[in-house]
C-alpha cells in the first residue's frame, strides 16, 4: 500500500529494468516465411509487404543463407507455381518450386531447419485450400492431396511440415502417410487454431492465393470463438501434432495464452502479413517508430505464451537483437 509500495523503484534505470525483465526475445524465437516462385534470378518485391519478395530457387537460397547467419534457426516455405489447376497438382510435383527450393536450401545451408507450409490454396486455380465440388470445399478427398504434398516435401528433404488448410483429420492423415513412407521422424507443426482472418490480405497477394469465389469461413475458425480453439488444439494433439500454432497472433493473444496454459506442447504463433503491413504502412507515413513497434509486437506475442514466432520481421528484429 502507498507509500510502502513504489513499483517505480524497479524501473529507475536500464540496468535494473534489465534485471527484472520477464520476457526476452532472441533470434532463436523466429521462423522466417519465404515465397518461392519459378524462373531464375527472380526477386520480385511484394508491394503490400515492403521488404518481402517472391524469389526463384537460386535467390531464395541466398536469403536462406543470410537468415541462418543472423541466428534465425528456421524458414517456412510457400510456393507460387507456374501453373495452377483444379486439384493443385503443383503442390505434390516432385519438381515443384517448393520441392526444388527444399533441396537447394538443404544443400547450401544444411543446418537451417526447413519447414514447409502444406496447403492447396497456392496451387489450385480456384484458390481454395482443397478440392471443390458444387461450390463446396470437400474435406475427406482433400486429405489425400495433403498426404501427397507432405510426403513429397519430406522426400525433397523438408525437416518439418506445417499443414495450414484446416481440413478435419488432416494431422492424422499426414502423420500416417509420413510414417508409411519412412518419415516417422519428420515432425508436424499444425496450424491448429487458424482463424478466417482479414489479416491475411497481403499474403494472398504475395502467394497469389485469393479464393476466386466465396471465402474460407466454412473451414477456418470464426474469429469470435475462444473455447473452440482449445478443442481444435486438443484434436490436433490427439492426431499427432508435435507443435501447435495459433494464427493470426496479435488479435488473438488471448488464444495464445489459453493454448499455452492448457497444453504442454510447444506453441507457435503466426504474426501474419496484415499485422506486418500495418506496421510498415504506419511507419512509412511517419506515424509510429517502426523498430520500437516491431519489437513491442514480437515481445507481446512471446509474453502471451508463444515459444516460436513466424514473422516477416525476423531478419530486421534479429539484426536489432544481435546489436
Ligand atoms: C495458406 C496460408 C495462408 C497463410 C499461411 N498459410 C493464407 C490463408 O489461409 O488464406 C497466411 C499467412 C499470412 O497472412 O501471413 N492457407
């Protein structure tokens, strides 16, 4: 009670603040998302995500090297194929853009952990995350395609696969397929609580994966639901997930915190494209201090309970942390 308690005593200098600081970010916390496209020597800026690029395999290898040199342990790959079709065959093409990128990155930087996003939306002509019939995304037939995609990533040398489609039962289906093909040591990071969010807008420009009709609300979670996230996470754990993810991060810190409290698996959070672009845009307008806001955002995600953060800020934040 005042004046006995004066919390300001522990804030009076940077040194004492360092001593009582509860949350410390390190480059070890980050997973850097990369967009791989076809061609050679391609490094195309993504206009809605300043600092991010669509890169051909040769370019993405250079970026992967720089990422590892900054102390960031992992990247997650997204593919932009040359051709899209109804069944997203580019997703499980042994010579697809992601498969080639995995091989090239593992060759050049073997210690960098290569995670792959497993989903159909970047590869389907309609832009949905599965097989479409009569305007509906079919759950069970999609599982077979996801199995093929995950196995083809593992065959190319992926260290971990991350299904982001939100089909029911996909973690079990992918686990079975990986085990049958001899990849029982490849972990699954599941996008367990993934919401149907408008914060994915810039990513869909980047990955050219905007649905051509309708939206994803019939498979991704409804943003107002909090308890349902615990159900989704519990199911994915039962099905064999090794790491569970909450996505987006910033508007869902309560969900991250709930998942951390209720389960003992590592928790990942995806600081998504829209969260990144908001900071970039406001900084360009001179309305906020970019670096301070970036670090505050990332710290808040870790403070909420994330053990790892997928973020487009990874290299910039790592540079600051490395001093
Ligand atoms: C693929 C996928 C999406 C994101 C990651 N994987 C887009 C979506 O579901 O529409 C979003 C990432 C971001 O916004 O940064 N399904």
